[in-house]
């Protein structure tokens, strides 16, 4: 509701992601857009617990886009990735040692991550790090539902931004 038709997309996204972080009892929540044309990732919203040791901005470098492209393989037919205990973390270590290393370096003990999809295309991801694992079922259900709405709003926002850009370009000169 906060995102739909909001005059300031960024403020609305920040509010929504802060609400999600609170619901999840997480250290950090983020909405990440993957710009396949530019081969880069863009943070559309992030909420961090005061004193959280990391920010998505710490990771947004040239190689991060290519690392995120591997996340689809990690889904392995599932709708999300959930790491709630040592057993889940061990499975990640076996399936993707690079992702495991990144989680360890970031001091991430738990993760719930959903792809943002428009049709079959993955637009990006939404996640909560170091969330309240005692409530992981509620958190999974909340994010699962929220992901649908956030993906729709992100898709609309990206389309409107592309239309704004195209409307400012003289196609005869281009």
C-alpha cells in the first residue's frame, strides 16, 4: 500500500524495507535491482539496525553483479533461500563455497532471500540478514507475500524510469 502510487518511490521503498526489517527482527533488509543491460546491481532500499557492521553499499562493486547471477542456481527450483541454522549454512558451503565465504566474512548467521520476479524474469532480490530465526515460518510467509507486491512496484518504477529517459532523447539525433 505504501509503494503503490507513491509520489516518492525511494522514500516509500525505504519505509517498506524498514517495516520488513522490523517484522523480521533482522539486522539488515535490502531490495536489490539487477540491471542486466549495465551489468550492475542497484540498491533500491536498505534498512539496517543501528550499529550493523555492513551495508549493501560495501559490496556493490563490479564483481557483485556476476555473483548475484549465481543466486538463481542456488534457488535450485525453490522459491527462496533460507539459512536459519548451522545445518543450512553447511548446505550453502557445499553448494556454493564463494557464497558461504561471503556470508562468513559479512558475519551473516541467518538469511532469508526471495527473488523479485516479473513473469519469469528475475529483477533482483529482497532479503533479511540475521533475522529472528525463532519466527522463520512467519518471516518466510511475510516476505513471500511482500515479494509479489514489491516486484510489481519495482517493475513499474523501472519501466517509468526507462520511459522518462526515452522521452528526453531525440530519436532523430540518436
